[in-house]
C-alpha cells in the first residue's frame, strides 16, 4: 500500500483549517491513522493518536477543558504535549502511570491551515511569499473529503490537457485541445513546474478576473512541491494576481482531504465568497471526474501511456518515486 511507505510519514500534510480547531476535539485521519486535534492552554494545536491509553476510547469523543483533552470513558485528562495530568479514579495527588502519556506528532499552523507530520520532518511546508505581503489577501475555503487517491489529484492539478473536456462548464474552450511544448524547471520558492499562456472562457469567471471579455488570456504557472501540493499562479493583464495553493492529503490510499487557499492583490472590494465560488465550481468538476477513477495512480511510468502534454505529471511521478526510494 502506498500509505505504508515510510518516507510519507516524514512529510507535512493539511488535515484541517485553523478555525476548525476551537473549543472541541477534532478527529482526523492521515495515512491510515486516526488522530485527534485540540488546543492547549496556550492556544497551540496538539495532535495525538485518537486513542486513550487506558481503555482505547476515542479521545475525539471527549471534551476540552482548560487546554486539556478529557477522555469520555473514564475522564483521564491530557494537557500540553499530551501529558496525562489526571486519573480521576486514583484520587487527587497520586502519580499517573508513566506509560499514560500520549505520543504527540508534529503540528504547525500556516496559511490558516493545520499541518501535521507523523514522524521526524524531512520535508518542508510549501512557501507562499504572498502570505507575508500586505498587498495580498488570503482566502481560505474549507476542507473537503474526496474519494480519490492523492496521487490522482496531484496528477490532475498538474495537467492542462483536460481543460477543454472536464472544465467546459466553467472556463474550458472546447476548440483549444492542442497543448504547446512545455518546458519544466525550478520556479521560485522551491516549486518545480512550467509557465504558459492559455485562453479561457470568462463568462462564469468575470467576477474573479475583473475583466469583461467573453474570452481572456491568462499568464500562468503550474508547479508542485512534494509530495502532493500544487501551486497555480494566474496573472491577468490588469496586474491582478490570483494565486492558488492546492493541498491533497492522503487519508488512506483512495481517500483524501482537499483544500485550496487563494491569495489576491486586489482592492479587497469583491466579497471573498464571490471570488472563490468560481474556483469551487472548477474543483467540483475535477472531483466528479476523479471519483470515477479507482485506485492509486501507478508510479511505474510504463503502466500508463503518456504524451508530451503529460510532462509535468511524468516529472512529478519521477521525483515522487525517488522520494519514496522506489527508483
């Protein structure tokens, strides 16, 4: 199974939005493992296995009290770094068993998202310079669950040859089926990908683009950050930038969390929901197609047929397989 590859445990993945982790515990799954998230007394997110070491009740069914997660079965309390601080049945003042503490995992909050790494981090959280630039606003969009392998999602997000087919209801132009030669290489901030221009239908996207034409030209880059993050940058002739970070997280081999974050250097006058509704519609088209395709995308390049327009996915698969030490 792909999720059993040890290298994946050393990478960062989005499991929730920061706003999701508030007053109650939050249950999530990552690489086949059940985790619980909560905020400690200092406001930091804590992540640990969703299992009380006493009788294995799911801690996500409990409560959070003064920064401690409280087991719903016998009331055991776990505080900062998952340390067990109280066993009610033992009475006050008695020491807790030395094996009662939770083994927490690495957590970071960035871009309004909660990132988790199950083992010692070897990868990095993707950089987004716009997040530190006051000229840009950030728009978060929520976390959805797709019945799709994260490998197929990444392959799809790197591909532009499906635009005239899958996205004909939003921006795709049916006649624009030919994909020009793509030159791949390192881009800024550690991403690897390509630059291109594409004509798109603008009727449904006029609010987001700020342009009136039925067809407009986007100057774009599409690139990846291992293992499953894709960045898409859109530059319009008016100087408007629309930057998208697409994050796919493997719940298991065939189910994934998906979220995207948008940064824009606009005048902030258009409501955020109006901006992202168009991107949501595009994502819904991708989801509808990908959920028809079973299983994990084969990393063996000979298992599927690729043509020149598939160069981005071929290169991502090569680098991904190398990260897993499968080549």
